[in-house]
């Protein structure tokens, strides 16, 4: 008989989207990444990436640092402490769900 307590609320809807989750994982592996590097890893359109980055920033999960290299603007992204905590919590909840799956009946 299956366990009754599947806590779907632990799967944060902000992170439970493939592009945003990938951004968070990328940022968890380094201090910061610039916009073009993130876009190169994910191979998404500028509009799509900008939308997801904005949503993560609006929720306080990433922070933005803008600079200039010569005359060209550069935008860097990094995880906030809240973002790191949310990512770890999300991954723990996902791991808990995955561990419930049986390979054969």
C-alpha cells in the first residue's frame, strides 16, 4: 500500500520548471556566471532566459551584478543564500519522492 504523505508543496513551483532548475544548478556550481555563459549552457532564447532569470531574481533566489567591460555591459548572476537553501530543500523533496518508486511490482 502506498504511503499517504506525498508533500507536493515541498516541490517549489518556482524551481519546478526545467530552465529555472537548470539555472539554479549551474549557479550552485560556481560563484557567479555571466548571461552569455548561462545562455550557452542552456541553449535557450534571450527572451526565454531573461524571463526565467527575472522570475528567480524577483523571488530573491539569485542576485544580479551589472558591470561594463570596455563599453559593453556585462550581467552576472549568483545564488543568494535563500536560493541555495531553496534549491537544497527542493532537491531533498525530489529525492524523497524518487526513493518511493519501486523498480518492479
